[in-house]
């Protein structure tokens, strides 16, 4: 399996597991949804629904693959997608914390771009 296929598989595995765990305790009025677009290398985990007071919609995780690296665009998980990817063997230099400004990224152990 080539690098990009491996990264796609890892991202989908992690996000599917988070979705599975969350759905066991989720509010039935709020749907947790996964959207995987391998052609454009976009991966989303998000929620939509209603509470008695308001409309709920938001992205919990948005990851994309760009220039052979994993860009974490949004991450509201407790453990952190970067930590999950590291645990599965993705090197730090292939992970970009894109939710942080570029001038801050240089102070992390992860890739800047």
C-alpha cells in the first residue's frame, strides 16, 4: 500500500471509531455524520440536528491530505487527531496542525506546511 492510501485508511479508521464511540452515547436529536471524499482527500466528522432551543451544526473533525501530508484543519476531540495518527505510526513531519496559524506551527514538533 502506498503512503497516501495508507494515510487515507488511517484517517478513515480513526474517524469511524470516534463516530462509533460517540453514537453509543449521542443525543438522538443530533446526528453525527461522516463524509469521506477520497478523490479530493477531504475527511469530515460533523453533527447536525435540533435541540428544543436551536439548530445544531458543526464540524468536530476536518482532515485533508495535501502535498503528501495530513492537514488537520479542525479538531475538537479530547485526545487529538495528531496524537492518534502518531500512535499509528505517522511521522510528525507528515502532520500539519493547520488549525494553528503558520507562525505558531513553527513552535510545535509538527510540520509547518
